[in-house]
């Protein structure tokens, strides 16, 4: 059963890394800048092609190529939006065209993206930016269930690592496009740009019917928008640096450089500092949009006959949008190479940054996300407020404190979708010791009672072995125990959606982490439970109890000494993580938890009675408590298989 539960989770860790580059509004903003900077003649040609492509789809496609005032709820889709849909919300140009023209949910996606743009523009600090990304990702996952898995199955959104320091640009570009090379941004851009050029060159033909011209215009624009998405990805810092290594290393490197930036040099010798997802600056827009504009200019020149492209057989470049599936493919497939078009592609690609070297001497420093299997230690101290003792008459309140030390085994899935996610799964096995309660075993508050110390406490010092389990849930606590193994066998894609949704707050995202400038807060009720078994170590605990309605020969109370087992259940409710430190394989953090629970009395027996008589065992009650727990959490992550 453990294998059936954890294997699907491990699969998510390895393959469901959401690592698309610029976020949706950033992709659109770059394309808008590229179109805006076109010279008047080329802009007029683009408007003509767009007008032809819109025929039959006037209600879905905007009148203008770029809709500058679309608001927070766009009613149509402009051309600048196409490259934002490509790759992240569609797996091919044909898929993107169908989604743009036919689907209902894509308008919801554009509305979510518009709100994200507004939120990022008005974010005052990092935590607000993360919160905007969190809300957007959760909404996008609802609107487009394939969103999280579409970009995580391969390295298609990353640049190929540089094979050697003296690699020439033409050789590198050819390698990226070569059959059998791992799929990458340069190879995908080249594929789709060549397809777009071939189709655009046919628009110059006088023999086309209006219907043929409209279909060809739509296909050429679709292929170019799809190509532009991956060209834009080549200018994100995390995607220049992060292609090799296992999923955790790629994700960690990707996230680090996206936020910290990366100093790069283009193949033309221009130095620049790139930023990444959700951190785009005006400089990034400028560098990236210039390359996209050059690519668009080539398309428009081919359409006007200004540049000539060798004729390619129709069966190789059909007049419909290309179907090369960038999510399914692992390597670049075989494809005809047209010398003239390769020269045009290389002209565009010379403006892209030189990627980091492959693993070895001179490689960029790598960082590891908290993804994958780990072993760790947890040490904790807690303070609890109790509603009384175990025996029926002990209804007076008090406090108790305790210490814990446990060995932890688990899977890290934190940040698979975004930094606010928490798919953490672990099992703790440990021991705890509690100090005696502040309540005495009886109401008697005479000073002499204090001299008996822990012996006279309603709950004496005791120890226990405990088990602590943390597991995210989709709708109700524990549902992944049933859903994960069933879906792993019947519908792996659905399993990925369910587990990813669970890790990011659940179907009702009430458990999504809330990052703030002072740390991260999260509502976690139902995600974690601890069971402590008192009396299983050194034997049952011993309690001093006043026997009710019993009086000794001197007229005083009769006390009994009893042994008892008990089982304590703890449920964390809210947690706060003020800081964390992380290296390539190790993480250490402090965590505060507010929790509640109950302590159930179990088997009990009599040890001694002060007057030597026999009495029935005293009645017991369940103790309810609430408290705060301070945890030090250390984890060591195992290295995964390199890809």
C-alpha cells in the first residue's frame, strides 16, 4: 500500500515540474512590443494578413493585431496573445489554433492573465508578486487542467547546454535542430519558423482563392506565433542556465536564476543581464522583442515576395498549422533543412544569449529545488493548554510542555507548481517526553503539595513513541490514499492533476501557502496528524488519584496509585515558517504550528491504595488541548537520476 501511494507522488516529483518561461502577460507584452516597432510598410502587410486570417472568426479574433485596451476581461483574442497561449496552453500550432478559435476556456485564461498583469504591475514586494503568481496558477489550473503537465514532460522550454566553450554559433544552431537532439527552445523555434516562412511565401501567389489565402494566412501566423513563444523563452535567465540535471536540479536552478538574474553574452557579442519569469524588466522586453521583430519581419518579407524561399513539397509543409507536438516529443524529429531558411533562422538566433556549458569544468552553479525523496530529523518543543486531567473530577485547567525527536522519511514536492505550493509528504517515527502538568492531582493547593513535585501532578512526566504523517489532500483529508493508486492505474494524467491540485491547496484552495515579507503562513488542518502512544516505552504511566467519596480512618481523603496507557492525537491547524536555508541537497528551517487535539485514556490498573482497601477503578475522561509547537526541520535530499 505504501508503494502504491508514494510511487504516484514520486512520478509527480520527477515529471510534473512546471517550468514554462515568461508568464502569459510577459509573452504577450514582448510580442506587442515587437509588432509596435515594425516599420509602417511591414505593419500594413501584417494587418492585411491578419484581416485575411480573421475571415469566419470575426467574433473570436480581435479586429486589431494588438488590442491595447483589452481590460481585465478580454472579449476577443488578438495576435499578440497567440504566442502566450503557445507552448504553455497548447502543444502544437494546430492545437493552439483549435484552442484559440473553438474553445470556451481560453477566454477565461486570457482574463486570468490580464488580472495577473495588473497584479504584477502593482506588486510592491516579492511576497506580493509570489501571491499574485500563486492565485494565477491555481486559477489557470482550473481553467486549463493540462496547464501543469504540458510543460513539464521534457526540456522543450529550455535552451540546450553549450557542448564546448569554442562552439561556433552556426554549429550550435544546427545541433539544436539536429534529429535526435534533446528538444529545446532553439530547435523548436527553428522548426516552427521554417514552417511559417514556407507558408508565408505562398501568400504571394496570385492563384490562391480567397478561402485558400485565408486558411494559409491563419496557418502562417499560427506557426510564427508558436515559434515566437520559444524564441522568447530563449531570453529567460532560468532557461538559459537550467537544462541539465534531474527534475529537482533543473527546477531549483531555473527558479534561482529567474529571480537572481544571469549575466550573459549573445552570439553577436552583446553583454546583458537577463531576468526570468514574473520578473521581466523593460530591458528584457527590449532585447527579446528585437529578436521577435526580426523574425516577424522575415515572415512578412516572405509574404510580400521581398525575400524568396525555396519551394518545399506541400506534403512536407502543408497549408494547415503544424502538428509537431512539443509536449510529447523528447528529441527533435527528422525534418528537411532548407539552406535559405536556415540562414534566415540563424540571423534571428544570433541575438540570443549563449547558454551555459554542459556539466563539467566551467559549468554554472546549480541549485536544487525541494523535490524528491529525503531523509531527515525533526526536533520540537511544545506548550499545551489542557482542559483538565484524565480522571472525571480533574476538570481544572492547566499547562504541560514536551520535547520531541524524530526520524523523518518523505517526498518533497514544495513548489512543483509555484513557491506557494506544498505537496510535502512525510512519515515521522520518534519519541517524546512531557513534563508534569501544572495542575495538581487534586484541588488541594496547600504549599506542602508543591513539595511532591511531579509526583503530585494530575498528569505526571511521561514519555511516548509517536508517528506523524503529513499528506496533502484533494477534497477531504486522506483522499489521496485511495485516489492516487487507483488513478495511477486507470488515468495517470488525471492522477497528475489531482496530486498537483492537492499540493497547491486542494480543489478548494484554502490550504495554499501565503508568503509574506516576514515568512510563510499556511492553514494545514487535515494535512498532518500525529499519534503518540504513552506507556509503550518504559511501561505504563503512573497517576496519583483521589478516590471520590472515600474517607480514611483519620477522616482524610483516600488516594490511589494507578498505572495507565493513553493515546494522544494531534492535528496542526495553522503553521508559520519564518525562514529556511537550503543548499544543493540539505534544508533546515524553523516552523511554528498552532495545533489542537485530544488524549484518550486506555487500559488502567491499580498499583496501591493508601487505606489498603479495594475500590473500583476511577472513571476517566478524554483530555482536549490546544497549543503551540516550535519545530526544527532538517532534510537531506537524495540525488535523482540525471536527464
